[in-house]
C-alpha cells in the first residue's frame, strides 16, 4: 500500500518535470502559458526539480507498461523452458542497466533534450542524426503506441469473451478506438495528458502489487510445483530463438533511457542520474522476477504459455469475485503508458521538424490549446496502420530490431567520443568495458535473428532506415521543397487551426 502510493505521488512531480523539460526544451509556448509563472517570451529556463526519488519513479513508471502483462507467455513459448526464460528475464534487466549507465555518461556530457539525436550529431554528424529522428518518428514511437494499444485491447476484450480467443477484428477495433481516445486527450490539453499519466501510473503499481501479493500467498500455501516443472517442450533454444526471446523480454524493459530526455531538469545530475538508474532498473527487474514467479505459483507452465492474457488467467484463478480487478488494472496501466508514449512522441516529432528535419506542419501547435496536434495526429495515423496490419508479437520483433540498432549506435557514439573528444567534461564516466559489452550484445541481437531465420521484415526495416537518406539529401542537405507543399501546409493550417511557433519562441 503505502510505499507504492508514495512512489506514484513522487512520479507526479517527476512526470510534470518531464513534461516541462520536453516542452520547454522545444520551446513549446503552450506549456509555458498554461503551466507556470514564466512570461511567454522569457528565454528558456529549466528548473532542476527531478531529485533522486522522482528520478527513480520516472524510470520505474516508464518501464512498467504492457510488457509484463503480455510478454511472459511469448517468452516461455520461444524458449520452451522455465529456467531459460527466467535467465532471459534477468539478463534483459542487466542489459538495460548497463545500457542506461552508458546513457548516463552521454546524458551528463550533452544535456540537450534530443537525447540520441544529439549524441549522434556530436559523434557522427548530421546524416545519422537525421536517420535517427526519421526512424523514431515514423517507426519507433508509432510502433510503441501500436503495441501498447493492442495490449490494452486484448485485456479490455478478454473479460467479455470468456475462455475462447477473442476475435482479432474486435481486438483491432478496440485498439484503434483507444488510439483515438489517447489522441483526443493529448490534443485537448497538455495538463489533461500529464494528469492522466499520473493517475494511471498508480494503477499499474497496484496491479503489480496484487500479482506479487497473490503469488506470495499461494507460495506460502506450498504451491510450488509449477516452478519445479522440467522443460515442457523439447528445448527449441537456437541462437536466433534466444535473440527473439530477448526482443520479447526487452520490450518489457524499454524506456530505460527515458531519464535522458530530462537531464536538464535533474538536480545534481552527475550523482542523481546514475544513482536513479542503479536503483530504478534493478527495482523493475525485481518486480518482473517476482511477477513471473507469481504467475507460476497460480498456473502451470503450459497454461501460462497458452494464455492469451496471462494476468486475466491469474485473476480468474486467484481473485474469485474480484477477478475483474485484473483486466481493469491492466487496461488502465496500458492506457496510461500509451498516453505517455504519445506525449513524448509528439514532442520528438515537434523537435525534429523544428530542425528542418521533418515537414514544417508537424511542428505547429494549436492556436488555443497549444498542443502539437499535427504531430500527434500524424503519429496516431501511423500507429493505426500498424495496429491494422500487425500483431503484438510481430510488432515487438520489428520494434526491438530497429530500436537496438540505434541503442547500439549510441554505444558506438560513446566509444567514438572517448577518442575524438577526450577532454570534454564528463561528470559521470562509465567504465569503458560497459559500452563495449552492450555494443557486442546489441550487434548479436540485431544480426542473430537475420542469420538464423531470414525474414523479409528485417530487410524492409533496414531498407526503410536507409531510405531516409533519399529524403535527407535533397530536402535537408540541398534544401529543396516540393512546389505544392506550401498550399498543403496552408490548407492543413486552416483545417487544424495550428500555427508555427519557432519565430516567437526561439
Ligand atoms: N516497457 C514498456 C511496456 O512494457 C514500453 C515502453 C515504451 N517505450 C517508451 N519509451 N515509452 O509496455
């Protein structure tokens, strides 16, 4: 009870801070006018208000989302063994921790809110930085949104279709509806979006607490036999299978680098950034370990692997008349995560187009609500397309493959900058072995699935990344623009009632 509530309350602050940082960093006037004492034409000021506690809460709140409620089954299916999947869960936690520590050096060295974008710019120059913003706005952020909303829909539909598998079209329809609702919240007001975020974060902590408490109760009654079950399938663990099992597990940990988007707001960052990471990520790892054990305290390994919505199965077995609590808590939790993800996505899109790296219209804000509506709508459209054409598992693979190319790239950036900028101030310096390890692992994660089981999707994803150059060279480097683009921009401005902001708030 109390501890969790304390956490979520602190997260309110942290998330507010995050919102402020992202918005202020991009000079979004809306947040200033609505939010605070700052006069609208003040130069950008960021208050350092994220302390150690809020830093930890921010990490924990971003990382825990849909993954722990959807990934355990898939991971078990992919490895065919309780032991191996447990090891993978823990290894994912360790990898996220090491990756985040390297990000702590990058984030304290370059505190710009563009995170990866800024590090690539420093280490490799314009084109790789552009490719990052290209991929993150067109693929990474929308696919995160699509995965979380599909998980939301799975849990929202499950209680009404008892026992049989819910129809796919219904799940997709509900997922699309949730995207539209989240879009509406984020277009309506910045404050509403951050409030939704704070309130809904508490729900996921409650869900985790119920699961861990229930599992502990069952174990105390001596219900440990599923934990001792031998491998239930002939172990199918090839190198490629292990890599894709990692994709599934790492999805649940994604968001470990989110503190890097608010480094400017952290109090005493050289101490608090690494410390929040060292406390926050192991805490999430511990939660995930306990939740996995709890699932197995209540259902058998094959039941868990077959379950469409493992937390619902858990609730049905254990909570009796209160079983409805589980799907409710999970839908609220996933809705909150999707909301937070779109919130950040809108800001990223906004930042990239302000650099001249995306269409101008995407950086405009609504005249009265000050929300970056065009960027949000654009993201949501892509997310809807992904929901319609993808499945949770395929999207997770697609997302993780692409994301780890860039996480690996950030490690390379760190290593390169140790050589090219040896004297730049590094308030926090990570042991150099760590980025090397993460770089090797991320290379394995990206290459192994392709070698093991070549799939067109990986080729498409890679081709898409490089297709960004076809846009970069003519439109960014040479500065061409399409002749009819102005007319479209004006048209959309009138329809959406949005205006550019860069001139007044530079
Ligand atoms: N780990 C989260 C989950 O399990 C997903 C986080 C998405 N990433 C992000 N940066 N918002 O659902």
